[in-house]
C-alpha cells in the first residue's frame, strides 16, 4: 500500500493520460542507463567507477528514480544492492529500450558515414530507365560503398518527401519555387509530340503544336509535373487539350498512342517503341527543365553532400 500511495501522490495532479506519460518519460529517461549499470553490478561504487560518474550522483539518481516511480527498485545491503521483484521487471524493459536506442544510434551513425553512408534520393518515373542508373554508376566510381534509398514518384509527392525528411534530394520537373526548398536547374529535355504510326501527321518530322488542337490527348494525371507542362504548352499554342486518358507512367501513354487512343507530349523514350512516330515541336518551344531540390536549412551528411556536389557538377549534361 505504501508504494501505491507514493505513486498516486506523484501522478495524481495529471488529468490527461498522454501528458502524464510524456512527463514520466521525460523524468525517467536520463536515469535509465544509470539504473541498468547499478543493476548489472549490484554495487553503486563499482557502477559509478565503470560509468565514470561520481558515486553521489549515481546514488541520488537511483533515489530519485524510485521516488518518481513510486516503487523500490533495490534492496540495500550495506555497500551492495539487489533488485526487488519490481526492479527485475523494470530492468527487462529498460534493457530492451537501451538496446533499441543503441541500435538506432548505430544506424544513424552508419547512414552518416562518409564512405558507407546512405542517400535518400527521389526521381521522376521518366528518369528511371537511363538517367538515374547512369548517375549512380558514375558516382559510385569514386564512392563505391555509399548506399542509396531510392524513391520513384511524381514531383509533388517527392517534394512532400523532402519536407517530411524522407528524402535528402530529388530530381524533378518543373523546378519548384517554394520558400522552404532550394532548387537548382541541371538540364532541359525536349518534348515530342507522339502520334500513332498511321496518323495524318506521321509523315512529318516537325509540327507546330497548334496542328494537334483537334486531337485527343493521353496525359499524365493532374499533379504530375509533365501534365502541368502539357497543359501550359497547349494553352500557349491556343487550345485546351481534349483528354482521352490520364495515367501515371509515360510508357503506358506511349502504348496507348500506338493503340490509336490519342496523341501525347512526352520526353524521348529509352528504347524506340514500334507503332508510334515522335515529332519535333517547333512552336511553342517544347522542353521541360530538370532540376535537383532539397530542403532549405537541412544539414547534409557527408554522403549526401558528396552526391549533391556530384549532381551539381552535371549541369548541362545530366541526360544521356
């Protein structure tokens, strides 16, 4: 009953369970390693020597820990101590918690290691076939043990990944203009009007985009950067595209063009696809800028800094 009363008097001022738990964790966390050390040696003086802290500090920490918990963790026997049943129960959880903290510390140190660390890198679907594999291959020539966590997604999703701390860097288009991000232009990529092989324009090599004003378009879904560019170019050419299909991947759109579902504005394919003809657009100027972005003020680990420097060195010759 004494322990119960002590615990109630310590915790009773709290009416919200979450606030109570947050407070008790804040109180206990700094003392857990001390507790585990004393429990392991069953001797305060020896534990203090091993942990290189004054014995008085360790003794006060253990007394305060028991006070905060409202239970006796140790039975005192002169200079030695032994765990009470409550102490043994508490120790098993403390050891798991400390082991998890040690594992997490090892993991973040490993991720930040200059030679073997990790880069969380995002890129557009259309960059995945050739551009990103070539970049990683070239970078790893000088950094062979750096690891990559790769995310292939559309632009807006990757920018949210930067903001959430899930990505260090991303290749995206259009280049974002946001106060919380830093972005640098690396290259530009020509877009082509892709038409079926039997289309009325298929015999041409060049075309003005306005000549496709009456066509059905297959496009990426709203929110994709290439969709915004397509809409903007069509608007500049004097029309709003009639959309027959909205997809998530450029090569799917190429296949649908080959099937005769419509035409599309797309970057060049990694491998030529049968059934379509790709036309140079003479007006308006049909290109998309490719850039690298990162979160402003976010400190770089050594491997991230090295890969960022490498990407910036590829300005003007990013694309194969």
